[in-house]
């Protein structure tokens, strides 16, 4: 039996924040996350899955392209995902943790974006994902990196010890209060060589204020949040049984990693 802390955290988050607009839900952002290994267009006619689909923002993009889409999430946000994708009859939803997934037909591709670093057993999650793939099928994950986040961890790491215990309304209010300073920092990054400048300009700078508030909430809420080095991510993938493992240091602060299920 796996701990439920992250599940509870994200049930609140994806049940309350349901906006689907702008760059945050765009194919351009999904391609940026999966780059340089896969693009949305590469999944045409494929059987694909997303582990930790949240409120379904990327399932909505996958459904018109893939032949079959499997959406997996243990949180109550999957209710919103079902509603969002109701028009697509090629999507199946599993309201469960990745460790408890039922047997499904083998997949060509499986992804997990911003989820594995919140799980109590990341290795177990990656092993289960590998088992869902066809031989030669590809897994892509996106996780927080340690490299590039040193200053952030030194400052907000302490704050998180408090915020992860805060009730929803209090954390929402704090996130609202921190949104203008974050917006100002993003603007400053356009002219000054500040930490995480590339990420601020290329990603957060394209979000509206409500999405910035969600981003702050997302950072301060989870009780489990790992920030891994390149070596740690690569070791996790290889230990989980993937071959041809490759990593990309996305915007200098996170890791997109990929590997194949052996034949």
C-alpha cells in the first residue's frame, strides 16, 4: 500500500483549478516538454497513455491525434478530465495510482509530466509504466531537476515545510499574494541575467496571471517533491528496465528523460 499524501494534495488542486486556456494547455507547451524526443504529431495513430493526467489538459490534445488514449490519475481531478474529453470516444480513464493500474493492451508510448517526482515510489511507478509498453515502446517523463534550482531550493525549500501543511484557502491566498512578485521577476528577467532567466522568459512569461497563481500553488502544495540530478534520473530509468536512455536539461532547470522497453 502506497502513501496517499500526494494524491490528496492534487485532488484539491485539480478539482479547484479547472481553467483550460492559453499556453498552459497548448500543443506548443506539450512539444516543448517532450522535446527533443517526441512531438505531438509523432503520436498520430499510436496507442498512448498519460500517467497523472490531472484535469486532462494534455489528454485533450492527445485524443484527436492518437488512435487510443489511456488517462491515469488517482486524484479527483480525473472527474474534470472526463468532462473535458467527453466528445472523444477513444479515451479510457482509470481512476487509480499507477501501481494499481489494471491490465491494458500494450502501448506505443507512455508519458508522465511533472508527476514521478511527487510519488512515494518513483522506481515502482516507472517499472509499472514499462510493463504497459509494447517491446520497443517509448516512455517519456518530465521531472524537477536539482541543477539550476539551487537558489530556489535554498529559499523556498524552507517555506514549503510550512505551506505543505496549509489548508487550501490559506495556500490559495498566499499564492495570490506571491503572484505579483513573480510577475515582476519575470519582467525583470527580460532585461537582467537573473537565475532561471530562460525558464521565466520562455515558459512562465507566457502564462496569464491565473496560471501563474496555479504554478505557485503547485510548487508550495505537495508534501512529496523531489529535485533530482541528471545522474539520479538516468539511474532511475535504467534501474526500471529501460534501454537507450537519454536526457535533456529543459530550460536549465528540469529533466525530460526517455527510454525504450527492451524487445
